C-alpha cells in the first residue's frame, strides 16, 4: 500500500515570489474582438494578481464555453477550458480535492445563467471556495447574437426578431436567492473598481460571486453605456460602501431609503440624511441586499455596484475534508484487509 | 424464549431454490438476505436474485407492490439463482398470483393463510380463495397462519398486535430456516446488532423467528426437514457479497493501490445509488463523496478532482450515462483518468429502474459525439466487480483515459460467496506526474508542453500546484505537443487517429475459453457481463448430456482481445446471448466478419440457464442437421 503521493500539494516554505503583470500573462495571443470589454477585465486581473501575494502554480482558472470562457488561456496559471455551463461543477470537484488551490471560475451570462444555471446556484448554495466572475453582456456573443437569459424584455436579436418575450434574470438577485455569501457587481469601464471588487472576492472564504457588466461591442454595443460611461456614472452608478449611507449623484444629492416595497431612490434634501439607508454587507438575512438588487432596471436607471453582501458561513470543501479528518482521527486510517472482513465471514 | 432443539441430521438435498414473495412492506428483501447470509455462513454455494418494484410502497396488497427474493443454495458450484424455484413463500394473495407461475410443478408452496381474506383477495384480483379451490392442486401446499402466530408469540413481550404484524417475515424466515436446517445464530446475532437499543423490536423479531422455527418442528407440515450441505469451496476466508459492495470496495482498493485519494461524484439513481451509500461510509480511507445537483455536475466534479490528482469516479445508470456524454468527451479530449460506472437497467427513458438489462453497450462504445473512444470493461459476477474496478482504475491511470465500467442491476443486487483476496497480492498501480520542464522556448527558457508525449504515448500530466509547469488545457482541439488551441485540419486528423489508436492499443488479456472448453466443439457461446452465470450453467448441462460447446466470456469490450477474431473464426457457429437486441453481436460481426448469431432477452430479468441451454441445443441440432445433410447429400 502506498500513501497518497501528490507532488503538487507540497507546501513550499519559500516566500511567495514577487511577480509582475508579465508573470501572469500567458504566451497566447488574445483572440477577443478588438474593443471587447473582456480585455479590460483581463488587464484588471493580471494587474491585481501580483498584489494578492499568491503563487501562480496554486492558481487555477476554470471556464465553460463562450467568449468569456477563453479567459484561462491568457492567464499564466493552471487552467481548464471545460464545456458549456459546467465550469462551476468541475471547479467544485477541484476545490474539494485540492483545498490548497485558489480556484477562479469565469463565464458569461449564457454559460452560467442559462445552460449552467443549476451548477451556479448549487455552488453558491454550498459555499464552495470559488471566485466566480460572471461577465454579463446580455447577449450570446460566440454564437453571434442571440438573446441571453439577461437580455432585456423586448430586445431584438437574431433569435428574437420582433422582440424578446421573456423577462431576464437579474444575476445579483439570482445569487442572493441562492444565499451566496459574497455577492458583488462591478463593470468593465472602471479598472480600480474591478480590482477592489475582485480583491474582496479573493479574500472571501467561500463562494464569491461577482457580476461584471461587460460590453460586447459587436452584438450588443453600448448596452450599459447609459450607466457606465464616465460622464453619467456619478448619477447612474450607486457605489455601495459598507457602513456608509447609500448616496450618489455629483453632489451626493440622491440616496437610497427603505420603502414599503423594499428600497427606493430619494432626494436627500427632501427626506433628510437620517432616512438614507446605511449599507451593511454583513446582515445575514439577504432581504435588504435583495431589495437593493431590485432597485434598478439595469441599464436604464441608477444601478448599485460594489459588494451587496459578504457574510461568513462554513466553507463547503474544507467542511467535507474536516469530516474525513475527524473520522480518521476517531477510527484511524482505513485498512483494506479489515474492510474486506467487515461483513460476516466464514472459513473453508 | 423457547429452546431450539437440533434434530438429528436430516436427509440431504444437493440444492434448493427458494423464492420469498410478499408485499413491499413485508420485508421480503430482508428475509431473503438473511436466509442467504445464514446459508453463506453455513458454507453453501449460492446465488441470489432480488426483484422489487420501482415504487417504494405501492398500495399494500396489490400486484404492483409484490417484492420477491430468489435464492439458490447448493452443496456444489452453482452460477445462477436458479431457473424455477422449488419453494415459493407467498405472504399474501398478490404474491401468490404474481409469482406462482415461477414455481416448478409439484413444488412446495408456503402461504400466510391469514392474509387470504376478502379484502386482500380482491386487491389481488381473485374472485375466490385459491386456498380453498383446486387451483393449487399441482403443488404441495402448506398453509400457515403466520400473522396470528406471530402476534401470539410477540404478545408476551408487550408488543402491540399492529407492531407484531411487522415481524411476520421473521416467522417465515424461522420456518424456512428449520425446513432447510439453516444455522440460527447468524440471524439472531444480526437481529441483536441491527436493532441495537430497540429492545422491543429485538424481542418481537426473535420471538417471531423462534415461533416459525418451532412451528416447523412441531406442526404436521407435510414437509420433511432436509439439509443442503456445504459446498466444497476452495479453502480461504469467505464473505457473501453483492456487486455494488464489491465494486465500492474495489474502488477503495484501487485508491490504496495507486496512492490516489478516491473522489466519487454521483447523483442518486437506481440501481447505482448503493455505491454512493457504501463509499460515503469510508471516510477512514480518505474517500470523498459528492452528491451533486445532477448527473452532469457529478461527472464534472469527478473530472475536476481527477485534474487535481484524485482517482475520479462517477457512478450512474443508463439515463444518467446519457446525460454524462458531453463531459465524458471532455475527459477523452483532456486525456485525464476517470472511471464512469454504469449499472445498467431496462430502458429506454425511465424504463425499468429496478430491473436488469444490458442494453447500454452501444452507448458505452459510441454514445459521445465525435470520435471519442473509451475503454470498456464489464464484470461477470457480483464478486468480479471488485477485480474489475481495480482493472478499470489501472487502465484509467496507466493509460490516462476515462474508462467505462459496465455492471447491471442483476450483478449490483445479486450476491454470492466470495473468497477474499490477499490484500498484499493485489498489484500496485503506478501513477506518474510531470514535475519538470519538457521543452525549451524561443528564448532558450525551459517550458512545459502538456501534450508532448512520452514513449508510452501518454501526455505528461502536471498537477495544479506543481511549480513552474503552469499550462492550460481544454476541450477545444489542441495541437499535439504544445497543447495550444489548433484548428489545423491535419492536426485534427492526427489527433483523432491518435486518440483512437491510444485506446485501441491498450493491452488487454487474451480471450480464454472457460473451464471445460476445448474438446473439439463446433459451437462457441460468447458472452459478456452478467450472463456469465446463466451461460456457464447452460454449457455445463449441455456437456453433461454429451453436447460439445465452448464458452468465452469477454471482460474487456474495448479494446477487444487481440486473439478474439481467430478464436471466433475457428468455430462453425457462434452464439451470443445478450440482455439486449444484439449489441455485442453487431460489434463482432462488424469487426471480424463472422456469422455470429444473437440470442436476445429483454424482459428485465436475467437469462435462466434453461433458456440458454435450449438455444445451445437448437444450435447443436442445426449443426448436426447440416452435417447429416452433407453426409447424405447428393453429389
């Protein structure tokens, strides 16, 4: 009998080497359309990774299928480009088998909310230690322009030539509905906000879900422009800050307050600052965060970004391995000969 | 408690087939299982056939709710649960109506007389009481008031009559244990440990068992007590094992032999779920089990674990296998080790969840898009699932490929005595991972190419966490060598051939004729999977009668043994019994251009030896006819 041998799980005593963006950049030519929002997300992550103090060999990017899913090829880390929708499932198995790794899951709105919706909600429900980045461009890009589960009702696409009939998913609401322990939104026009958000996701113990509003300049150009363009951001993006009153606008003249239906946008001068909701990421009940997620008719009305919810709850993979260690501590390592004799036996 | 006196040695029978039938709520599976275990401990050879409905509790007393357990015990080597029972125990009218046809003419019929009242008779569709009519004249009928005797026996322990009713299966077990001279201790011990802490239930079950035993001893049964003596099994330590347990233990063994932690991704599905149950118990062996949200997630997670350096396994049945197809293709493309276990059941669609069939061979061979070959192994008996699980792991790990393991409902739930292997004799499985650069880049720096193959044709696997060897792999076509995404036409053709040849060239054992073969036979019976027992039984009977027939049983279905073509061509006739419409026979005809004939059965039940015996005899008669014609032919 041999014991488990896995050269990769060895813990190195050497300090984590200093790295730069170039160290995190693979030798592969990036093949997204020129002008795609994915470039700025890639840059944000490649610039962030050296700051996180992590090892490249301990970092794995797992993706499904779609434009966003090409992401792992461009990171000089370990990576698997799997099949449509299944990245959270593959990543769950990897995270369970290898708690020593940092596992990132990258996918688009079709990949993670349509074909892979089941895997996403269950990974979030279980609270597997994954950093899930959902690039939401409200369209199918790689198949050339069909509506996605986040496309707005009425949207005219190749597969909805007279307008989309169904209502969209709100990814933040879906994640909160699955009681994800970390739920955030950022957008591809603001590198620093992306980096701050990704860093928070990385630091979170458990499943971290980040919706990245991302422009598809070929099939859905400018879909978020009315909220993310520099000159409208102050009025159209509501930057959630833990412990702060939720205010926005060039003069912070607008705020978010509770209403009988959830939360509403108010004129601070009218209601007074004391009625403005103070953002608390750590409320265990997801109802307030959910109300915030319902505030905006993205991308038409002022839209909250930042961390909606960040709570501590037991992480799945470490809890599973803890059960194994507990059993082994109680009864010792299993013995195969004993196992074969664990039912009644007789001698001939 | 009544003292049970052992009678002086009763007359011996060489074998007996007993069928316990009752309502789903009557505990017939448990009764059969206990009788089987007592027989195993006694030293009989045995084979079992549990048969139960897909519904957990169909309406009580109806035909839909009948659950049965057939066990064949003998003093010699046997291979099947028997063609037709010698004894039928019917706990209610529905069980009698549903299973009477299985009983041999003149067989012993033991009924729980108490249940033959109007309500149950109506539910079973009887317009009269068959116990009072001439219906059962052809059988040796023993009417026992099991329910009332059980209640009576339990009363002294303060068990309520309604609760006592639940113990009546132990009365039946006690009675049959007396009739066939089964040892009492294993059942008593089992009751004690199974119901530990529930003293009232222990008392009730023991009282019911003893009452049944005593009834046999004292009542005028019209049935003599007999004994089926121990079979001359090879020396060693034995246990009674079913296929799913053997398979689970084989996977644990493979984990130990390879040094890789076992990771099971699974989704509950009959008849594979017991593997998930069993492996979930073995955390002491470092086994991780993951009950996923669906079939696809379960194989996806197993692939993720395999990528991380575990022995990744996913278990399912046909409907689940259909869902796993795309992910299996991913594992083929990634060239990662993985074991996919298919416990086959009747199909298509939901089909017959609790009944056996072996109609997934074509899906195992070809059920993925593109040219996506996977090695296939198939177990032949319940205990063989242990060895074949290790074999599947060996192929998966040594040849870096997903492997299909085919079992079926009959093997999964059927049991047999198993001589335990010596753990130290099990062969270790050597697994190697890349830890160093294997290429130099344009700038003269070391780099790692994940598809730059070694002499064995395997790509180097560098586990995530290995310093410096960061790389990307994916299901998209890749350039052989560098592993970079490639749409190059020649590269794709090269990769398709390469993936095909990698699997086709996996060495598998030569096809060997089964014991007793090789006496100039003109007919070869080719089997795979769970038909081994019935074919073996049939071939033995034909040989005893002077027929010349050989038997080869395939354990490896992809690739097939290298000598199989020559072997098939050396017989005038080839007969292929299968629990499908002839799937292996198509492969054999296509591969080897031999005129192999199919013997098909798709009733959700295994072949009986008699069915195959009949087909063999017909085939031999045909051959004799041809020979006769030739001899007497006109020139």
